[in-house]
C-alpha cells in the first residue's frame, strides 16, 4: 500500500557549529596578484597615453600647416588668374580691333578680287595671332596650376616625409 512520503530524521546542526572557510589567507594572494598586474600595466598605459597625445599634437600641427598652405594656394591661384584674365581680355581686344580694321578695309575695296585678297590676308593674320594667343594663354594656365599647387605640394611633402 502506498503511503505518503517517508519522513526521515535529519541531523540538526547548530549554525555556530558550521564554520566558514578562512577568507583572509585566500584573499591576500589574489589581492597581491591583482595589485602586481595593475602596477605592471600602469607604465604601459602611461606610455600609450603619451604617444596618443604626441600623435594628436602632430596631427593638429599638420592640419594647421595644411590650412595655411591652402590659403597660400588660393592666394597664388587668385593672383595668377588675374594675370590670365588680363591676358585673355587683351587678346579679345586685339581680335576685336583686328576685326574692326578688316571691316573698315573691306568697305573701301572696289573689286571682288581685292575683297578676296583682303579676306585671305586678314584670315592669315588672325590665324597667326590666335595661335600665339593660345600658346601664351596655355602657358599662363599652366602657371596658374603650378602656382596653386606649389604650396600644397610643399606641405604634403613635409607632412608625409616626417617620421
């Protein structure tokens, strides 16, 4: 016959009779090991922090120098562009004056053969003038690019050649 759970007697032990393991002897070696590990890591962390600060200062210096180089570059480009614009305007004025002279000369011709000869001469002179102007403006455009790039080239060379 089935009976309910069986009751057994348990030994009753007073709480004072159970002793806790000694904490002090085990905690001291662990604390010393942790302290030694921390003291070993502190110089490494200090070195890393110093290197990071040094790198940050170097980056800030390079950024400031690059900003200065950009300002110099834009200033040089602006001056060179003014020269280029003045030469382009000069070429335009010369071409306009040549066209006006051509029209004035054309109004005084009496025959078709004179008109054709005048037109041929005008076209030859304009071709020569435009060729010379194109060479001069190309040289100036290259100078604008070189003037604008020089400060940046120097700065990048300084920045990337540093150790």
